[in-house]
């Protein structure tokens, strides 16, 4: 699965805004797995986006946002399709920054 958004449609500012609302609380604003809930030890085991052995792909990120994974629930009702792809683009950007 690959993003239907071309480079002119990707809006990292919008992706960041959505990520900070829905994802940053656990995954951290930098994608390092050190979000507020992790630091308060309310949720444990959130990996960094650059952890060795994690082959993060845009399709995998989208799938996880849509269906959820492990302790993370689905965000299909909170984010529409375009918003999910904007978050995917932003997560890939964070991963590149971490590497």
C-alpha cells in the first residue's frame, strides 16, 4: 500500500498537527517513543520510529492507524483517509530525522 498523495498534496504542517493531537502523547513529538504518557509510566513499551529491526513502511503505518496494533487502538473514526496519509508522511519524516 502506497500513499495516493503526490508531493504537492503532502502537507507536513497538517501532518504534524494531527500527529501531535493523536500520536505524540504516546510516541513523543519526535517519534522517539517518549511521549507524555510514557514518561508518566501510564503506557510502556512504545518503540522509537528508528528502532533497529522495525521496518516501518508507509503502508504499515497507514494500516496501524486504521486498524490499531497491540495496545494502540484504531484511529479510523478520528482521522479521515487524507488525514491518515498526512500523518503517515509526517511519521516517515520523523523517522528520517531520527536516523
